[in-house]
C-alpha cells in the first residue's frame, strides 16, 4: 500500500549492519607496544601486532595499526576507532605489550609511561574499562584480545598512594556486558610469557591465536577454547588463557565454513542447467510482453542459483530488469523452481524487496528465502518466506536488533514481526503524534508520526507495531498509538 504523503525524516543514528552504502562492517584496532622508554624492551609485541593485523585483514577486517604507541597515540587511535566500531558488525581491539592491575582496575601501558606512582595510571595509561564500551557498539560482536599480562617491571618501583592499594600480578577479572568478549592471554591474577625462547617470533598466546583464528567454520567460542588448549600444551600448563563474557545462542564466525559451490560433480550438466534456464526465461518473458503488445530486449540477472529442495536440480532467483517489469518500487525479482522434466515454475514474487538470500533452515524440505522489504534506522527487516507445499509464502518478518548483519534465525535478540493480513490492514491506523524514539532495542527516530501511515505488523510477544513511514522506511511504535477498528 502506497502512502498518500511523503514523511520527511531526520535519521539521527548511523546504520550498524551490512546495508548497501554502509561503512566497513568489520573493523579492528591493533596495538603492539614493545619499545618501552623507561623499562626494558619487549621483543615480541610488535611482531604479534603485525601478524595479527595481517590475519584480521585476511578475514575481511579494516585494520588500524599502532606500533609502539605513546599515551597520545593510543588515546587518539581509540578516539578515532569509536565511531567506526558503532557502525560495524564486528569490532576487535588487539593489544600486545605491558599491562597491569592497580586497585582492581586494569591498565594498558603506552611506551612513554613512567608510572612512578600508582595514581599516574589515570593519565599515563589506558584503562580496559574505557575500551569495552567502544567495542560494545558493534552490532554483532565486540572482541578485546589482550596479550598483556607479562611480568611487570613498573610494579616493583611504583609508589602507592594508599598502603591498601595493591598492584597485582596480571589482570583482574572483568564482566563484560552485551555481545562483548574479553580474551586474556593469562587467567586473571596470573602472568603470560612473552616468548618461549629468544628465537620465538610471537608469544605463546599470539602464536596459538594465529594458528586458530582463520580456521573455517570454527565458532568464536571454540576459537578461544582451542587457543587455550594450544597454550597450555606449549607452556607445560604454566599459562592458561581465559575468556570473559557471554554471548547469545547465535553462532558467530570470524571465518565461516567454506560453502560448497555448485560444480559439475554436484550438479551433472551444470552449465547446461544454467543455459536451459536462461533460454526458458527469455522465451517466457518475451511471450509475456507480447501479450500486452510490448516489445524490447529481455534483460535479467541471475542472483542465486541453488538447489532449494535437494533434488539435484538448480533453482534460480532472478532479477528481471526489462523495462516493462520495472517501476517506482523497483524491478521484479522472482524465484523459479526447476522440475524434473526441464520446466521451471515461478514460486515467489519478491517485487519491492531487495537482497534476497537463501537460508540453510528448511521448511517442509525447502530452504527458507529471506529478502529485505523494510528498514528501521537503515537496518534491514528481513521478510522470511517458507514453503507451504505449493509455493513460497511470507511467514513472518525478522528484525535483528543489535545483530543486523544478516538473516538472524538463530539469535535470541531478534525481533519477530507477524504481518497483519491484507484483509485486516485497513482496520489498523497509527495516531498522529506518536513518538518513534522509544522502540525495542533502542531503535527508533526522534520524530513524530504523521498521518496516513501503514501498520505493517505486530511484534511477537510485545506491545509494539512495525509501521511503514515511507516506501521501505519503517519504525517501531508503541501499541498505545495504534487504533484497531471493529470488524465488519
């Protein structure tokens, strides 16, 4: 249903997920401090940082490096990193160098620190507490990796402001909130080894991390479990890494499992199947246009070619860019199912939607299909289509909240929206003047509802509605602003 008026919106927050035109979705700040000016040099941190940075870049991260950073260097880098993290899917901070606990507070030590007194940490060092909120701004995962629990030469000479204020070995335990993990090279209260011998390029912890982090299909929690096991073996159990924080039930991968691609072995006559569909599509669309007296070239793009129902025949999601099939709402995107006799049938029309994807989740033996119909704060609301025995039908919509990077079927933080049937749509109206700010998960706009808005659906298990603002733009609105008229 089209809107009668155009609502002018001021979007006051930046997009957090992978959306066309969005900023980098994986960002990392990597710091390696070894060239200390006032205590002996550490040989490995710059190697650790350089090697981890290269690994993260191979994993698709945009990486900022700081090697042998002063206090100003580190603070400036963190300041610049903050807005990137807020616009990211995953934000990682890796630090290798000296670190210490003072009175229960954990500090990362720049190379120009003197730390003659314990109170000097406030202005000479960088607190771990200040970094955790930065990575927490990422939509999917905030990760802090600290190879910084080495024996600390500052501690022995440092003056204490209070006799009871301890300067402890290693770091203190932390309790991150949200989707944040903090990985220590050594468990709280213990110290880490800089290198096993003089010829070691990396610390035992970083060496294990580099060995593990690029493993395809290894979920993030298992990455650090495997790192722990590797370090325990390498150090004869003298050093035990530890990870703090708890994520939701959704699986997270720094490097997803290699997805099988369609090959001639998997699909006999693969090129022939694609060629057969292209021929079918051109013939079908030419005939459709001829029925209405239209002429012109048939233009299209195959977006997805995948076996949707495990029958060894490729099915296709195709974008029809022929002028007759495009309008103000976009161009026609359809899903075609292959038959055993070489025929194809259209089983889903996605006109007005974008970014179609195929899910590994199956309904009645067919993989679900997701596409973006609406956006909230420029983050996608995925329309989930499931097989009903004859065709694909809209089952529900899903907004990933703080996890807006993909079709988020497994994540507990997602918001499920049940669509209002077309037969009842005219019975729902939104009161003008409703606030759009206090929305689930904090996603909303500092604006007010105008007239003539379409109520799309109701949030499952909550008193919120998804309301269309203009074209694909939408917002969550409290049920108190929704009026439902009596049925006929």
